[in-house]
C-alpha cells in the first residue's frame, strides 16, 4: 500500500504528455505587437502576419485562445443603422 501511494504521488508531478504549446513567449510578444499595430485585422490576417514575422503557422482559433489567455477579447465594432 505504501508503494502504491508513492507511485501515485510521483505520477502527479510528472508531465502527463500531450501536445506542447505552439506559442512561445517570443511568439506572444510578436502577436501582441501585431494586434496593437492592426487592431481591426481579422484573425486570418493576424495569422498570416504572424507567419511572415516569426515563421509560426497556427490557425485562427489558436490565435483567439492565445489572445484570450492574455486578456484580450476581440469584439466587432457596433454600427448603428439609421433609417430616415
């Protein structure tokens, strides 16, 4: 029983695997710079610019998740339509 508990505790600290994160800290800095320079750019445009500047190719959903993790939420601009 003691051996089982030691193994269980040891396995909790070991990395369980899975895919490594695509964004490194340097990529995040480049991404934030791109978003600051082009605030109205679409996620696909940001992905293309990120690939051009850093060589990292990711999908738009990955960019959205990374921005959300950094506290940036991109919202559409509300446009009011006035009818005469």
